[in-house]
């Protein structure tokens, strides 16, 4: 007896694939596509490493990559877009693809978005980002003090003087603030660390600007400049313990703002 005759005899209806089955099939296809894309991006970064390409070096052309990796143009371009977003490859119109210069712009974009999104909820991620910056700067300031030269101290003094002048005029001093923290840890001679701390500084200030109702309040500006002057005095005196305590205290203002915002939501 055939299957059709058996169904007719037993009155068993023929069933097409249900919604759950179709959803599972779609999810599986998406998972496979993500896996293939991940494998392709790994193959491309593998070429960069195997050929010892340095930041700024030209990449193989699209045609060369397609032939070497055995993939189509659309798949390759999708992988290239992912690597661009990760800051690994830089595409210059009319010139081709290059290994991207060292930067952490992709990390900044991610952390800044997470911080801003958390401000619309409970502020937990924003608070954690402040924790990371505080831990980095408080933990490393002792090593920076031991390695600081007279040139570093002079440049730090110039930054603080600019802050004080702007504060007295009721003007913000974002750039002087940024330079102060950059110069402070410059003696560590670690470019990756400097870039990472720069990212956290930028994220920190994007969060601060979003929650501060009075970014140019003169009293706050004067106190902020005074706080940097105290840190500088401790650095000059090579007083690590005081410098660490002052650096930890440096983040009290934004913590208070985050707590107030969290309580209001």
C-alpha cells in the first residue's frame, strides 16, 4: 500500500512545515551566514598577519582576495565592511584598501553608545565606565610620577594655568583638561595605553556633558581647575599617596550626577 493510499484510508491529513519549523530553519540559515562571515573575516586578518603587513600598508585588491579566498564579490565586501567597523581595514576611495592605522575609534563608538543608552535606563554601564577610568588613572599615577621629567611637569603646569584662566573667565576648558591627563601618563611610554585612556576620557566627557545641567557654571569650573592644580602639586612633590587620593576624588562630581539621575528615573 502506498503512502497516499494509507493516508486516505486512515484519514491522516498531509501537513506542511509548521511556523516553528520555518523559524528554526531561518535561524539556522542566519547562524550559518554569521559563521561564514566570521570565518571570512578571520581569513582576511590571517592574510594581514601572514604577510606581516603594517598599519598603512596596502591590502591585496578585491580581485586578488576573491581569487585567494575563493569567495564572491558580495561576500568579500560584507567582510570588508565588518573589518572597517572594527578599525582593522581602511578603504580609501580611488586608492584601494589599507591596513588601518592604530586607533580605537570602534571601541569609542561602542562604549559611548553603551554609556548613552544606560543613561536612559539605570545608568549602570555609565557608572562602570567611570569606574574603569578611575581604576586606570588612580592605579597608574604612581608609575607616571616616578617617570615624569621636568618637561612633563612644565607642560602639565601650562595646562593647569590655561584651565585657571578659562575658569576665571567662566569659559570651559575641555581641551586643556584632555591634554593634562594625556601628558600626565605620557611618561609610561605605552601608546596602546595612551589610546585606551584617551577613549575612556572621551567617553567620560560624553557622559558628563549629557547629564550636567551646568557645564559652564563658573564655581564648578574654578573648583575643577583647582582640583587639577592639587593633583599637579602632588605630582611635583612625588607624593604618590596624595596623588592617588586626589585622583580618586576627581570622579566624585560625575558619580553624584549619575546617582541623582538614577534616583530620578
